[in-house]
């Protein structure tokens, strides 16, 4: 029972730490993010094979403070350059920058594989490709290879704004209705007009600008 309680507490504490560290910890995976995650996982698992429980919680608190400190330091230019580094140019005007490939310890096969996975099988179609500090490769295609948009075609379209969810799996999202400046009564009136009940809807959203309600009914509803 004590072991189960330890696991539960450590599990909840670790999740809370990851939430406090921020979404960028998972998405960007900067060097200090990666180190923090590895150490947190190692320290959090220690009490499961030993009796050192409270010292582990203290160590996790110290790690959290250090991570937040490093995150704050990267807001400064010198800290960002020191802890994250700078982008490295790998492709310039359709040509591979060989010196930077060697410095980045990236093979040509790896680069070509990444470019293909991003939809650019030909290097000559790329104007710039940069290895970002977070490990991603950003690609800027040449002007003639840029995807055509409605702006290029000069086709007028209606900007409906961000779709904001108001019902998920038969449950009204009241906070989102407040964000839209709409009441639950307004929502119910629209549902009544369509002869629908909240429980009949799996997903519904309102366009931010047009305030248009879009409904996706359950498959068993006529």
C-alpha cells in the first residue's frame, strides 16, 4: 500500500512539474528541456527502488526552480545564444553548405530524408534550409516553388475567424461561450430550431467572427 501511495504521489508531482515547466518543454525540446526531463525521470523513479522519498521531492523542487531559471535566462539574447545556440544554414540557394553540415554532424542522407519528409525531394527547389536550435529543420522554398494561395490567385474569401468549440461529446463548453459573448440560452435556441438536444451532438463550434454555429451530430441521429 505504501509503494502504491509513493507511485501515485510521484506520478502526480511529476505531471505537475511538467505543467509548470510549460508546453514548450515538450514541443521544442531545447537542450536544457531535454536534460531536465531526463533528470526528473531518473530522480522521480529513485524512491521506487529505495526509501529516499522526501529527499527526492526536495530534489525535484530544486530541478523545477533551475529549469524555470534557465527558461528566464533564454529570454535574454546572451542567454539564448549560450544555452540554445543559433540556427545553422544547411542549404543556400539550392546548394548544400558542406562546412555547416560537418559542424552540425548531420549526414547528407539524414538531410535528404528530412527534406523529402517535408515535401522537398529536390534540393534545387529550396532557397534556404536551416537547422534550428530546437533540432527542427526549417525550409524556405524558392519563390517559384512556394505553394499557391488564394491571395496569389486574388480570390476573395470570407474570414470566419477561429472556430471555438461550444459542445464536445454532448457537453456544453460554458467558458468558450463566454469568450464568444454568447449565452447558453442562445445556444439552446439554435439547437431547438434544429430539433436537436445537447446529448445528440458530438461536436459543435462557433466561428469567432461570423458567430455561425456549426453542428456535427452523432451518427445514430437522423
